């Protein structure tokens, strides 16, 4: 199985260096926002046919991994 993080690319000059899907201008945060607003994966794929189900899954995996690495600091 392909490592889902290989689908996520970060380029300093593209979308402010935010993580994007396969060198496109669609960011991980775009995908997460669409999912959070209630769009299904099928809805996203219908609106953005350049994406694949694996791209959506990779965005979720990337976000989960980032969340896993967050460290809480006490004030």
C-alpha cells in the first residue's frame, strides 16, 4: 500500500507553503474544510474530478498524523 503522505506535497511558492495534494493547488486544509462542512468524499470527487478517493484519505491521514504530533503546553 502506498504511503499516503507521498501524496502530500509542500512547495514554498505554492499556496503559501501549505501541504497540497499531489502538487496541485488543492490543500489538505481545503479537503478537510469540505469534509467538515458536510461534503462526502463522493461530493468532493464529483466537484473536483482531479482528486481520487486516495487523495481524500491521504488528507485525513496527514491531518491525523499532525494532530498526533501536537504537544500541549501549559500556561
